[in-house]
């Protein structure tokens, strides 16, 4: 493991060749966020066989050597996704808090130090915010929600990206000495484990880096709440239990919380639920909320307005529970249960508990 202190100098991104690609990696509790693993695989495809891929790990636990992640080392998980180098950011100023400007400053310094031709992040709330700050710091354009990217000439990138919550695909040309890209969370399939010819996992080089931060970089510094640090977020959850007007009121979400907990997932809601003040906006799924791509989306009492469906159509399986057999969401569901949410959900909870006992 090597150590690096950033300075103001370093190699700038070159116009002639394809430099390294670095990717912001977010933690999700005791694991690497699924969206970041996918973004890292995107970075690896962008780098091809001629450029190195660096995974930049900030946030909770980033400065603690190479921690174990659910039985696998951080290096193993990142190697599977294509990382050649892992940069563990250690900073007394950052600690475990989320500081978007400081994260952006760190990425900028690392990009300069490594001569990176591209900086990539998942299009999560954190990833999108950090790259927006990075664009402001460097005066470089940011291309959001990319599905693919290809270097077609000196400082020229051909992109395909999502617009209008994924309802439109845009072909775009990005001209910049360094590409700043966020990756649509459903754009890349999770990578399979990569192994060397002798069957051993390829291990990336690990570097501990210390950014140079000013007081101004740390003005905005948000500590994660207990709920947010519980290990599962709406954007990256593999199971989402959604609730809409049909739940009946704030008290109806207790059963949905219980069901989500039993299934290892989280609760999401429709816009009308947040408009009524039943649940916070951070749980909203849809065009003006969070776009999700879980293995399972169990939509309870949700009619399925266009704006809501724009946020959940990337789910691998949609199951709807609704009293209205003609609700728009039924047409998008793989399975539908026509019935009262307040009867179906408790029955489902009882069945899961009985099976587990």
C-alpha cells in the first residue's frame, strides 16, 4: 500500500492519448453501493485495454486500510468491477461526513495527479452533486445520466445519455480535455468476477491519499443520519416496497416498513404521498424523485402515473397490489394482486414470517 499527498501540481489530462479513468465509489453501509460498482464497470469499459481504472473511495471507513465487506475485501469487490488502482482517501477534515465540495476537490486533485482523461460517478444524489461541484471547480462541462461513452478523437467523446427521466435517449458530442460523466444507475449490468489465468482474483494496487483542503471546501459538511447509514438506500436497494394513496394514510406505512424490513429492502412512495405530507420527499420514486432499478418493486396502492413510472420502469420485476384492475401500473406489472393493500400486505407479512419460522 502506497501513500500520496496531493499538491497543486501534477500532470494535466493529455489531448493526444487516452489517460486513466477514475471513478467515485460510494459506500452503502458495510458494502460498496451497487450503483458505484456498475459505474466502475462503465469506467472500465471506457478505459478499454490501454488505460488504467482507479476507484476513489471516500466517506465512512475510507481511511481504514482495506476493510472487509460482507466476507470480501474492498480490493476484491473493486477488482471484479475492473479497478486497477484503489485510492483510499484519508483526511482528518473529512472524517466520515459527506462534504460535496471537499469530495469534488479531492477528485480534481487526483485527476490532475494521475493525468486522468475522465472522471466518472454513478448518477446518485451524491454522485450527481459531487460532479456538479467538480464541473464548477474546473470549469469543465458535466454530461449526466450517460449510457455509453467513447473517445473518438483528441478531447472528443461520443455519448449516449438519458433525458427526460429516461424517456428520451440523446446522442451527444462532448469536447473537453477531461470528461466528467455521471452514469445512469441502470445503464450497466453488474460485473462478473474477473480472474487471472491461474484462477486467482486480480488484485489492484492500493494507495492512501491525502487531499489538500481549505476551510471553504468544508463549509457544507453533512453527517449521515442513522437511517441513511443503515446500509440500504432507495437508489441502490435491490427490493423497494412502494406505497401510494391506496395505503390510506401515514399509519398505513407501518406495515410496508415491516414488509420491506423482512425482504431486506426499503420503502418508496408516490408523489401524492409526499404532497399529503405522509412521508418525506427523499422516499419519493419518480421523475421528480429518485429513479430506482431494484430486482423487485412491490407497488402497493399506486395508480402508476407517467411521472411515477418514469422512476421505476428500470426495475427487473414489478408486482402491483391495487383494488383497481384498470390502474395504469397493472399494464407494466409482471404480476398483479387485485385487492386491498391493507389486507394483502399483512397476509404477505404473515406468510413470510410463517415460512421463516
